């Protein structure tokens, strides 16, 4: 047989409720750094190269990681060469 639950006793607790500010009341701050836009650009280049590698292979499944890693090496090597030249 299930045990009956004891009734809850009312205890005073101090719960704080946070509210969101109204739209437009807080100025938006947008920070962009060269690192973040650069990393997004690199990711896009790697993705494109990995896709090309996949197409060259005839889109055979099971080589996604290999394509990505090879593309990453190629793109990063190209970036490194551009920055040292």
C-alpha cells in the first residue's frame, strides 16, 4: 500500500523574480572581433573544400571526417602561407 503524503507546511521563502527589460530600453552592444569573423570564414572555406573532396570521390558515404580533416589541413596551410609571405 502506498504511503500517504504529508501535507506541505507553508514556509516563507524569499524568491526573487527576474524580469526581462522592455524592447528598446537597453541599448544593444554588438562586438565583432577579427578572430570570430576570420574563424567563420575559415570554417566556410573548410566546408567548401570538404564538399569538393566528397564530390571528387563520387559522394561515397563514410569519408566525411577524412574529407573534413584533409580540407582543414589544406585551408590552414594556405592561410599560414598567406600570413608568412
